[in-house]
């Protein structure tokens, strides 16, 4: 039986999505989602996490086309840990969310720019 690593994120993109093609000609699009936490410091400062998200194929194409810095999204996916060794043999790891779905909660970037003009 597989263990559960299901994640739901609600937040805003910290930068424009970045897309690239990989060996099998699939598209991968990555971006970070800023998630505000309800708790904070005694001074009232809120806590924020910046979560890396990876999308693939048609979902990756749509995220690249319709999302931009500041876009509000809801991401549903699973946690994945990448592990690698650098040239000196030091071990590294990174946790990310591999999205199964991304809900676009903001207007398209082009629509927002047209309204501002």
C-alpha cells in the first residue's frame, strides 16, 4: 500500500512560470506559490512559505500560457523529494509539489493588463 503525500495549496505565484522541454519532448513548467499562514509572531508579522510546484504536459502548457507573477491559484498534487549529489559528492535534497490540477483563481494576465490600460 502506498503512503499518502497529498497536498492542497492556496496562494499566489512569486514569479512568472518557467517552461522547458525534456528528453521525451514533454513540457514541464515550474513556479513557486507563496502560502500565507494564519499564525505569526507576537508582533503580528505573518509567516509565509514559498512552495515549488512542478506541472507536466497539457497542464504545464496551460500554466505557462495563463499564469503570471501574482496569479492566485489552488494547487492539488503530491509531495516529491528530489535527491542528488553535487560535483564534490555532497548530498542534497529538495521537496516540491507535483501538481495533478491547478485552479486559476485570477483573471488571465492579458485580461488584467487590458483592464489597466
